[in-house]
C-alpha cells in the first residue's frame, strides 16, 4: 500500500494525460500531492521529507507549466527530484558524514560500513543517471513517450536497480545462526 501511495501522483498523472493532456495531468499531479499531505495530516501520520520536497518541486515546475502553458517545466520535474536526491545522498556522505541510505534502512538490516557506503554511492549515481535519462526521453521523444517512460520506464528501472542492489548487499548480510 505504501508503494501505491508513493506512486499515486505518477499513476494519476499518467491516466489524466491519456484522457486530458499534459495540462490536465499536471493539475492532477499537483492536486494529488496536496491530497496526500492532507490525508496524512488528517490521519495524524508523519509526512516524510521526501513528500514535502516532491510537493515543492511539483508546485514550482507544475505551476510554471500551467502558468506559462509550457510543458518544458513539468518535463524537468523528475530530473530535479532525482538530482536533489543525488545531492542529498552525496552531501550527507561528504559534508555531514551521514549515510542517508543507512538512516533509512539501518533498522531493517545490519551491514558493514563499506557496504552502506557503496549502497549510498550507488543510489546517488543511479539518481544522477535517471535524471539524465529523463531529460533524454523528455526532449528527444514525443510527450506521450515521455509520459509512458515516466511511469513504466522509471518504475521498471527502479525495481531492477533495487533488485540488483539487494542481490549485491545480500552477500554482506551476516550469516543466520552465526
């Protein structure tokens, strides 16, 4: 359910685009992100920083898309988010000596420090590459192709990357019963 909740704006953006075009889809994505925050607030749940960042970015880039009637801005939104995540991971590691991946997953598994560092850097590089991939698709293919990539391509690549990372870190997990 959490995964569905996290991907809800993208899914609704995709559906709205298919029925109403890029400007309707942008409006739906903005409204959905506000709705997510409102829903979490009503339920008394914690709103994760990533959702706040996503709200700010969708309001800025989606708002510019709607105000200027130019889809270029919404096409930049995923790249900006990916690159913000990459900067946060790199900045946390280099400047604050804090591994943000370990902060997120450390309570779920025990890994050696080198594995946490490798995992943090690999996700930072992944987000950097995904930002570049988004720009490539956004500005070299029709908008409909970009929208399909935004949902299906990005999701598939993220799942594949996460599985590969899981397989790599599985070797670092302590043996059961040792």
